[in-house]
């Protein structure tokens, strides 16, 4: 009777750990399980020591007989990832949207800087978009690096594997330290993410973003989608702030989650960049409210806030736009559990630069 194709999960995990989470020949993170001792057609059980990891190309060579059983045995004894990292080149192109928990980053620059060290960074070089990142566990062991769009999984992880487009890195059974869904070429979604430098830590998940500064732990972004353009999060022992030149826009968390799962981040972008109609209080004391569009064109006046909003809503409905109430035309700040985040400009013209 032929052996079932289904390899038990614990056997697979043992093989992954032994082989360093990549093809034993070339280190590819996208691998298959290859029975080599004995070969699958005569195997009577799924034994971890007789199974190795080969990527699609290397596996094909082995099954066609272009890669000898002796070589496979040798490669299995000294897997590529013993010395090097398991790897996968990400297929990315600008514009790139990166979502960490409930926060979406667009544009380029450092996304997370801890203790002066840029741990997740986006840059644009000659029209190419480059991602660099470093993820470590609680003890500071490197689990995953992204070096110029190449994913590098270190052996320090307890487990790491792609399931479809989703990379999951565990530090212990059922303890996921990193979850990353790649939607090439324009987006990467981290449903779970932890970044650490010394006693500074940032955790992002579906509940928001939490920072740890030594003994102090604070939630800086709770329920609710947020977009940041330009400045990323800078965390030091004393401070926690978002860098200059950014705009943060609350976004409905439920819609956000369903869209990031499918990679439709450009939909979020379009939602946010819809034309908006602004209502501003233009004079102190005198009830005089100004209604403008995104370009600053005056659309009308009203004598009270309520009337101004009602008028703006009517204009917005006709123009397929949204209403934003600006009490201060120069600056808007958001408070997230005591951490003040300032936005120098909420105007769309400022965002798209
Ligand atoms: Zn290979």
C-alpha cells in the first residue's frame, strides 16, 4: 500500500528546524518536502530523518534524476541554511503600502526607529522600492531580516514557513512572533509584528500599536485604522513620537482588516484620498464658518457650525466627497492614550507629495 502523501505536522516541523527553514541546496524559503531515505515510492512511514527540504526547482532536478541521491544525502547532512539564512526575494514595486497591525505606511523613510536604530525602513532608489528590516526575539536573537527586499530567516527561530503568501515565524509552539502576508507587488501586511532594540519594543497587531520603554508600557494607537505618510514612529527611553511631515487619518478598523487580508490596500488609499470638503471656523467671536474644498477653494459660508456642517454635507453628497471639520486650519493633533501626535497638515495636497 502506498504511503499517504500527508506528512504529519510535527514531522514537517522537525524537518524544517533541522534544515534551517529553507531548501538544503539553495536556501529558498519556498520549499517542498522530499523523501530521500528511503525514496517516497518505497517509504512505509514519514520519518523526519529521511525527509529533507528542496525548493521546486531543486526538487524537480532530484525527481528527474538530475540531482543524485548521494548529493541529496550530502546536502541534507550539510544544509545551505546551516551557515546562511533561508531566503526569498520579494516582488515589490512602488507605490508600496506597508501595514503593521492597524497602521498603514505609505511613502518612504524609516517606519520604526528604536533607540536611534531604523528597524523597518522603506526607501526609493532609482525608481525601485527597497525594504530593510530587522526582527528579533525577546533575547535579541535575530529571527528575520529583510535586506533590500530579500527575506532572510535565521536559524534562531523555532519555526518559520510560508503558507500561501503568508510567512509565519514562531519562537515556540503556538507563539507567533511575526506574521507577514505578501501581496506583490504593492503591499505587505504584518498582522502581528514585534520590533525590539535593547529595552525598547514596539508590538503591532489587530488591537493597535503598543510600545514598551523599559518598565513602562503604553498603547499608542488603539482600535481604528491610521495612515502615516513620511514620518515613522520614533521610540527612545524618554520619547515616543511620529516623525515630521506625516498625516494620520483614522480609518474604520473593520473595513481596514477585511481589505488588508485581501491585499486591496490601494482601495484604502482611494478611500482616504477621496476629495474632501473642509469646514473651518474663520473668526473668533463672530460666528462665521468657511467651507472649502481640498484645494482651498471657497465653497461657501455659514453663520453657525451646525449650519456649516449641514451645508458641507449637502455639497459633499453631490461631489462624492467626505466632510472634515477643521477647527484649526494649521494643525490637527490626535491624542492616543496620552501620547500626542501632531499633524502639520491634513490637506490632501500635502499628503500626496
Ligand atoms: Zn533549491
